[in-house]
């Protein structure tokens, strides 16, 4: 669907971003098979059981993060008739389903069930709470229901040694646009001089660099001021952005809420707060500028007169890479 040669390739067709059917396919073929942000380390600081939702707004999978001797993740759905087990965080104790009293240990293993005398082949492996794969990097914890690639391979492009970052706050945005349009926009600095005048003043756009990895890309934006380090914009397919600044990181979690509705969570983690950088610009202003253009594109791609576009071979390498991954996942169930 997307030519591997960017010089010949055309972009994803407009209907990709506006079709309910494609959205449902993306959810099952892409999001289900990907690593998604689940929680940050400080949220599960002490021993306990922490209910959370993987893929809030799209997969909406209820899971439990369990911190005992190790960190584990398993389904928050009772293996009897499907009741949600935990509504609130609680100490690391046995779990008892409030519907018919089935009990599990804090690792999600079946313990007991009343009134099941005579049931054959019971209990079996199927009565434990299914495990969900976890991976962590620095302060961030990711999970996947059915990962197409190993976590270590997925996370490899990110730098190591950021374990001491402390959570510094979260801000949430919602935009009337497809999650993929939001990612497309993130994946090119091409629009910076046009859409972000403030940021364009701080970044040396002529030196902007783009690299791609198996499931990730990296854009490097050197500061105009040569005494300032560059900003690194990592994109981890399909919906995680990690911006690395001298003071710490900004994590952007892209949460699809529907065909043309997206929530973006900005979480900041600070290492050295004294090292401010102009390269991060005013994150809030930049975000509003991005949202306005992306919402405008969502209206544009609905046009009956728009089909698909072409890529700039020098500036849209990461967008092309993202589109190729999307179409690979959709066509081959990669
Ligand atoms: S649904 Fe949990 S015990 Fe019946
Ligand atoms: Fe932007």
C-alpha cells in the first residue's frame, strides 16, 4: 500500500483517517499487537495491587499491576463469568471476586472457588488470571496484550541511564482528529517554520536530522544557540513519543478515542530542573498550534477531491516510515 521508495511513494489515502472500518482494523491489528504506556513507576511505588486500563479509549483492557516480590500484570477480569475484580488499589493480598467468591493470589493464580464440587477438569490452567506482558524503561512501564516484537527490541533506540527521573506532572489534551494524523504531524519538523514561529526561533531547522529504526524514529533538533544541547524526539510505533531534553523527558501518550477523536497525555519527568532549555519551547503553545493544524487536516482529508499526497524525500522520512509500518501491520498482521 505504501511504496518503500519514498521518492515514488504516496501517503496514506484520506479514507484511512476517516473510516470506522479502518479504525476498528487498526485497533485489532496494530494497537492490540503493540507496546503501550501503562503507568509510571511512582504510581506503583509500594507493594500492592493497582487496577488500570491498557489502551484507555481504544482497547480498554482492564488489567492489574501487581507489585509483590516482582512487578507483574494480569487480567482484572474474573475467569468465572467475567466480573471486574478490583476497582481500587489495595494491599498485595488475595483477591476475592465479589460476584461468586472465586479467589486468586496476588500473582493472579487461582486459589479456590465455592460450590464447584463435581466440576470436571477443574481448576485448570484456564482458571488463573491471564498474564499480560510488561516492559519498563527508566520511570515508564509499558504493556502489550500480544506483542509483535520483543520489548527490548522496541525500546532499544531510547538512551539508557534515565532511571533517576522523577515524575513532575501531567497535562491532558483532546483533539478532534485521528490519532494517526496527530502522529503524522509529530513525525516531521517540516511544519515548524510555518506552524511554530516561537519554536522556529530556538531550533536550527537547517540542521534537523531524521533517523529510522525498526519500530521507531528519531528526530534531532539542534538549538540555534550552540551552547545548548539538541532536543531528541523519539517516536516508538505506534503511539508513544519520548522527547528528551537536557532537564528530563516529556512523554506524549497518544490515546485514540475514536475515528476522529484523540487524547494526548503529556507526562513530564525531571532529572535536573536547573537545566532548562529553549529547545523545548513553550510546550503548551506548541501543542495548541499542532492541534489546530491537525484538526484542520482532519476536515481536509474528508474532501471528495483529496486522494493522497506525496512525501518530501528529505523532510518526511519518519512519516513515510510510520505509514509503512501501519500498512504492514494492516496487510500482513505483522
Ligand atoms: S464472576 Fe467471579 S466468581 Fe463469578
Ligand atoms: Fe508541531
